[in-house]
C-alpha cells in the first residue's frame, strides 16, 4: 500500500546532516550520497515541492563574505 508521505525509491540512499545556531535562529541542512548532479537536482525539486517552499537552484556554491 503506497502512502502519500513515502519518499521515492530513487532517493533511498540520500542522507542528511543538520545543525542550528541559536544566536541567529538559522538551520543548515546538508544532503549527501547523490549518484550524480541530475539526481541532486531532482531531489531538490522533490524536496521543495513537498514542503511547498519557493527556491532558487544554485548552479555553483555560494560564497559567504
């Protein structure tokens, strides 16, 4: 029996690490174990559509100054 909240099989090996900072109320979540860049982009689309949150896919890593 399929459930509405079941994660697609193709994302079964993806893991996450998260940490928060109480000083600025930030949460950082890092996902890893993607097979390739396409799988990472597919997962990003899946994740943000499930939580109904707008996002801007990044082609390259951001730099923080």
